[in-house]
């Protein structure tokens, strides 16, 4: 079914001049960070999906980390970019740059892990850590921190950890995992941003005890025997949003056909990535190249091939570690975007009350996605709004439910939070409701990234 869909899609693209409006701008630059979840952009380039849409795309590796990506999107040096799901929201709110950016589609679900070095793991093992358990909680870390507080008193030195950007999923996942065990991230620890490829070297140098990052930068440490991956973000929140394709809102408005052409190419690449594990193997070889992720094939395979390396020498089956198209992974759910706003409040990054629904409907574009999806045969969920934490493959580590209709309550239901805005202030400007609908767990595009073959629905 998928090969037929892609053949049809490519055929449509080839005759775009007669069947679809021509792109306004054809020579484009798209920025990315060296992580495995840049794969849809790489595949769109290498498998000719961009070219078939009449586009000449330079896929550019950004050396300045996520701040570099954001600066170049805002300045216009990049027309589109690989982006953390929270970045376009934060920029539009003025807390990470100051520009109206939009999330055009979701690039993937899952893909991150929390990896700790051997030194801190040894301390945690004294307090009951079993690093082979799934999922691992932060209870042993909490006990170690409590003992450290008691010993050091007013001279307590917070533990140092790394993540990739203040509004990244990584920051929120690391905090979520710690706080679920009663740790106060801003008092008990210091959490610093580092470019993803530098995480292993910073851990080995002793600058941090551990970090949350995407692949292959967890497997690098595990394979060196310098630490273990304790939890993945799938363990923390099953099938959580991770990266998006972002662009300036004014660029999208000025270049609607270019934008749709780029989206078609990327969605086709996502479908191709989940069509088969053989396709994943081919993708791994592209990603290994110096101009992309620049990591050994064996390292990339630890996560992209349906396994994940928590501990050295023990491969664990984890087919959903990277999901690119299945289970509506390409679709930019409003409710996913709004979750990031709740975390910005929870951790004191926003100091004013905003209408969260109004903001997310300005930033996320499921309306535009729906137009493009029909052109490439990508299935749409029943609603742009859904609950998380209620389905078999959509659970949180702590059992909480994310319901966008209870967004304000959600922020303050956590025992550990440091909001700068009161519940009452937020309630005043968030007097709205939305109709949610739960999508079925389906893998319409193939077995890669799918929980079980029984969910593969393609014909």
C-alpha cells in the first residue's frame, strides 16, 4: 500500500506544474542538528522527495546547537528547520528569540533518553537503584540527594546535569522524571544546556553527572562503558512529541506552495522510514555520513533498528524508540503543543498569563497539515485535540492524565512546580473548552516504529 501511495505521490510531484501550484521559492536551506531524528529531512533529500517536488534543498548541519538553529530561522538564513517542539511556541511568546514561528508538522515521537555516568550510578545503587528495571524511577537519586543535603547542610552543592535547550523536551523530561520522585530540580540540581554532540565529552570530563539527549549521544556513553541509559522518554511518556518542522509565519504566508511542497516531501520521507526495518537500515547508512550525524553505523543501529541500549552488552527490544509516521506521529496535535506551554509555566519560564489555546492555534498548523496529508495519502486523526495518559500506548510514568480542558489545573496538580503565575491569574484568561477525541493505535505505514505487527493496517 505504502509503495503505491509513494509512487502516486511522486507522480503527482513530477507533474506539479500542471496539477499543483508551483512553489514560489525553489532553492531552499533547511537547518538540522546531528541527531537521528533529523532522518526525515535527510531521507527527503537523499531519496529524492524534495527533488520530485521541484525543490533544490540544501540540508545544512548546524554547529551552534539549538540556539544557532533558532537564530538562523528567525534571521531568514534557514527557510525551515528541524526544531524542538517547544521552540516555535517559546519564540512566539518572546522567551526564546522574538518572532512568530510555526510548527508545520511533527517530525517524530520519542527518541530521547536520560543517561547517567558510572559515578552517580554507583551512589544511586547504594540507595536501591536497579538499572535493569523498566522503567527506572528517580527514587534512588532522591535518597542520595537527601543524604547529601544532610551531610553538607548549608554548604550543599547541587548535582549538575545536562540537557539541550531550556525549552526542549529534554529539559522537561529530565525535570518530570526527577520531580515524580520528589526531587526539586531548581534546588537539588543545576540543569545546564549543551549542544547534543558535546554531551558525552562533558560527562566524561566530569562537568555533569548525567544528561537527557537524543540519539546517538546516549549510546555513545553506554558503548564506552562510561554510564547507562536509565530511562527513555518513551518510558516517561509513551509516544510523546519530540521534534517539529518549523518556519517563520511570514515565510509560510508569503510562500504557501513552497511550504506545502516541503511538507509533502518530508511526510513521504516519514512514511518511507516506517515502511520497513530494511528502510531503516538504509537510513542509518545515510545518517552515518559526515555531513549528517557522523556516527558509526553500529551506534546508530542501537536505536534506529527497533532496539535500545540501556546497558552495555544488553540490547533491549524497543520498536517505538523512533516513530516517524505511524500512530499519527507526523501530525501536529494542538494538545501536544499546549503541553509544552504548561511546562513553561510549571518551571517558571513564563511570567505572564496567556490564553494557551489562542497561542497554540497561532503556532501549530494541523489545518495546513490536513490539506497536505490528503495529497500524499497520510491518514488524519479524528481531532487536533486529544488526551494523553489514558491509552495503552500513551501513558505517563506517574500515571497522570494530560487533558487540555484542564490545562491550568494540570500545572498545579504537581507537588513539585515553581510557577511564577498564579492559578487564579491563569484561570481568568483560559475560559475555553475543546472537543477531544482519541485516535486508535494504528500503524498505517509499516512495521518500523510499531508496537506490534498486529497493529499494522496497511494493505
